[in-house]
C-alpha cells in the first residue's frame, strides 16, 4: 500500500523538520514496515539539510513535486536532474492538475518529462484526472480524456505509480463518492490492461481525509492514496497512516 503526501507550496523547512519528528514519534518504525510512504515537500524544504537529516523512517521516501527534463542548463527558476542527483532524490511527480492547469503544462511536455526521468530510472508518480464538465459528459468521454492523459506514456515502466485525481475534487473538501472512485479506477485499469500493463499501483487523490480514507482504501482497485491538504498536519497524516497499517493487517 502506498500513502503519498503532496505538501504543495506549504510548510517551511523548519516546520517539515518538526513534522517528521512528530511523525516518527507517533508510531514505532516497525508499524510502517509494509506501508510505502512518499512525501513531496516544496523544493526549498527538499534542499534543506535539516529536512534530509530528519528523514529517519526507513519506509519514507522524499520526492520532488516538479523538475525540468534536463540535467542542468539555462532554465531560470527550474531544477533538473543534476540537483536531484546530489540530493539523492529519485522520485518525481509529473502531470499534477495544478501543473497542467495553472502552469499550462501540455500533455506533450508531461511526456517529455516522463521520458527524460524514465531514462534515469526515477520512480514516477504520474497524475491524471478530469475536470467536472468531462465527468458530466459521460463515461465514453471520460475514458477518452483519461486515455489522452496516458497517451505516449510508457505504462509498462516498472517504476511507475499512477494517481487518479478528479480535478473537481482537489482542494474542494468534497471527495468523489465511493462508487465513482471504484468505477473510475476500474476504467483506468482497463485502459492499462489494453496497453499490456496490469500491475501498476493506482492511487486515489482528491480531498482524502481521516474520515473517508478507510472507505477509500477498502475499495477494489485502490492501491493507496495521494493526500493533499490533510497531509499538512503531521497528526492528521499520522492518523491516515494508522488506518493504512490497520488495513494491512486484515
């Protein structure tokens, strides 16, 4: 089971150092042994020695929310593979709706990032998800839209995780209903199977909270969650991890 957290543009390096300390104190290390925990801090925190030293949980991985598809170069405001390599970061998020919608990253650019970091054997968390008007237009259009977001992405890549995040649920406080999550995950799994990829972990993201995470993690086709605002509190995120630990024992 994979439990990932996207801090977005939140929490300073000092606050994340304190966050990790709280997280470690809430559970014995062994409790998390079978949970793959991935944290995506902001870049300033990712580059902080204090944060990197504070990452003591063996099952916890730090990843980058974004990176440019180049080793280094004249790309103002970006980070590339050389920086990530020096930080020992080899996990990257690609295709989040905020990168697509706010920063106008096209499918072609997401594919370029994917191809570049795939060659470096990065673990890639690749995000897909539809806006509300696509959802309202029915299952056929939804399938076409999600298929488009997976177009030219090598879904046979063995270091790939896919996160389904319906855009209309992100940050809204309203998660998709259980049957909608289950049906959409099944639809995505069918798309993947049609492309000869059947064992890719598929996470759900979109207003995941302590009061709905148990139901979500118990759904067929859900292999974990990508948590946004609820992950900003180490106490709430720890409670989410505790639910995952309990379900792993069932």
